[in-house]
C-alpha cells in the first residue's frame, strides 16, 4: 500500500517543514472527498492536497489543476469561513499511523485566535477528512457516520471527535530494542516481515519486507539471533526520518506501480526513479491513478445507460428482422391472387383449395391456393391482394425502422468507444453533453455537480519521420479536428465502423512510415481494435464534407483509398505520444 504509515510519516515531516507558518489564502473542494488549500509561505504559493478518497487517500503538495463545481459544496464554504487567513502551526503524524493532523491558528468572528484542526484519516473505504474546533468537536466531515453505519464510532457535526480505535502495536518512535524483542518473541510462526507488520503501527506488507530485508541475513526468514536483529532494527527506526530519498517504481510499460520514501532494496532498483520531494513522488503515482478511478466512477452510469439502450436496440432489430422475414410471403400472396383471377371460370364458392397454373413461374408450374369456403372466388382473390398490400407496407415500414435502428446502434457503439477513450474529465463531459442533446441522459441542473471545464484536446503523436499525427477521441473532437484541418492534410478513418478521425499534419508528400503509423492509429482507435486486417480509408481533408444537420463526428468523403491494418499495441507504443 503506497500511503502506509511509513510513507505518511515522511509526507507529514516534509509538509511540516515546508508549510509551517504559512498563511491559508484560498480553499477549493474539487471533489466530495478532496480539499486543496493555497498556502503562502516563504515568498511563494504552495498548494496542499488533502484527499480522503477510498482508493487513493493521501496528503501532499500538488502542482496539478483541478476543476471545481460552479457552486462550492457546504464543507468548502465552512472551511473558507473558518480557515481563510489562518496560519499553519504544524503538520504531524499521529503515533506512526495513517492519521495526519494539520493544526492551524485561525481568527474567529470576535477577533480571537483559536485552534482549528484538519484531521485526515487514511483508512481505505473508511477514509475521512474532518475539521475540528479548539475543543476537538467536529465542525464538519467529508463523510458522516451515523449509528446505523457504526455503533462504535459516529462522525457528525457537533459531536466530540473520537480517534479510530488504537491498535495493540508499537509506534515507530517507541520501537526500542527491548520493546521490539518482547513483542517479536511472541511470534513463533510465519516470516519475520509478517511479524514485524503485526508489531509496528503503520507498516504495510511491502514496507515490512523492506525493513526485514535490511536487518536479516540473505535467505533468512527468521533471525537466529533475535536480540541482535532487534538492536539493528531499533537503530534503523531511529534513522528513518533522515533517510528521505523518494522513489517511484515504474513497470516496463512506464506506468507507476508503487512509491517509496527511500530506495527499497527488496524491490527492483532499476525501475525506481528518484524525485526531489515525497510530494512529487506521490503526485506522480496517484495523479493518473486517481483520475482514472474518478473517470470510471463518473462514466459508470453513462455506460449503464448506453449499454441498456444498445440492448434495447438489438432486441428491436431482432423483431424488425423477423417482420421483414415474414413480409417475404407477400409475393406468394400476389401470385395466389393473380392465379385465382386468371381461373375464375374454374372455381366455385365452397371450395377449400384449388391447384391452379402459376403464370408467374418461369417453368410454368402449378400452385396450390387455399380458399375460404364462405367467400366467392373473386372475394378470395381480393383477400390475397389485401394481404399482399398489407405485407408490402409492413416490409417498407420495417425496412425503414431497421435502417433507423442500425443507425442508432452505430451511434451508441461509437459513444461507448468514445467513453472508453476518455482520459480527462473534459472529454467525458463533452460526451455527456452530446448524450443530453440526443435525449439519452437528463440535463444536470445542480450547480454543485456542474463544472467549468476547458475544451478537450485530441491526442497528438509524433511519427518516425517527425510529423505530427492528431487523433480525435470523441465525436466533438472529431468535428473540431477534421473541420479545422488544412485542405491538403491527410484524413484517415476506419471504414464502416465507429472510430477516431486521424489527421496527418503535413500538406507535402507523406513518407510511407508516417502513413503506416497514422493508419495503425486509425485502426487502433476504432471498433476494430481487437480485430485483424481492419480497413482504413484515407483521403485529403478537402474531400471530406460534413452534411448539414449531421450528428457530431459524421462526415462523407470521396477520392478515398483503403489500407488494411492489424492493430498492434506494441506498434502503438512505439509511436511517440506528445499529448494524451
């Protein structure tokens, strides 16, 4: 776990050193569980992020930009009232656990100096951020807990704050040789790292394995001389505050896998990259991960709606195809009616069927015609002609409805593909607005849920020849990208399937390597991503037109040629990404 007690301790010490004495100038609340405070200290502005997200709770300085609701939430307004202008007294970790206190010297309505305390509890799905007064009473919290949710510990404004129940473990500052030895002696089974994690507060499995690695002999699971090992372990705990040298562990794909407050000898050192501060390391690790989690949360209801509508359309299409199939009998009704009319002199009322020459048959065969005994031959003929007209009308209506349903399926599949390509909140919001416009989603009227977001931008790649390739990630981006391109630039799109518009930013002759990479991107960012030999059409931008009234992302084009590409993630990763 990246934000365990060990890492939290390093973060708290760094924040205390950098923020102590600073003045709170501005407070925003971009998310229900996240507070960003602009603190003026040492002649510069620093932004403190306190996040109580269930999956990504943390505290560190941030350089990131966050979109805020059009109207601040109630907690944000209270924090502004209580803390604007306050001075940071201290930032400290409590008993080596994942609890951070930010103490502030504030001024109340009467002009008196009062203590205000922000408490960040990093406890997985129970994580919380609270504001306390000078008497440790709760003024507000990001998550309220009532008696139905917990009989042991309630969190409500006006109640006295009770810290989480203490664990029967040693705080790192109390981890002396004697204390460690007396506790570890009671662990006779398992590995030393597991015993250590159960003995000292705030140690994750990874942190405990690292500390054990530093005090055990190579290949040793349990020390032969426990007392000597405890002496070395106590010395290690005493040196920890001075060992700050933050590292982020990256995997072979360049993705951040873990974050460490100092180099971990028990992990691959080649993948560990150094950062000047623990805040920078935490932001690198949590930034993309937190954004991805929040996008998944926000897109969940949108995906459910789209998938539900897609299922509805597919059921409707099955019915329409069945109606078209049954309408194929209309020609048989016409043949029967014509056969009766041509043989009226041979038929009499009361006949149940007749075998008559089929003049429409090329081989001059016969056709068996069922007759209604209550009707005359002429009336039987009219009955079949009426069935023919009804079946023909049904076929025309069913065909028209089928075409509309297929178009709707194509649209919904495109929207699902666009949601999957989202990497920013702006992109997701553009899709949401499009779905509101088309009636699939309701318009949001709560200003605390609405956000001021910048216009999203397409992906930008640099080809092997140094030529820029732009890739739209949703219908709105596709429109802006294509309609804003120069007439002589090359336009690409996967043929007859939902996908991204791709523009090669070059009006001269395009090298073959660039053309191949652009076609690969067009195939990758399409419905055919997991297919082989995906057809990709390409033509100059001047031959691409948008019909009047067409939906976003819909165009027509001419003078196209087609390339066939098999999307390959390895090849995609080789193309240099300038802007995601």
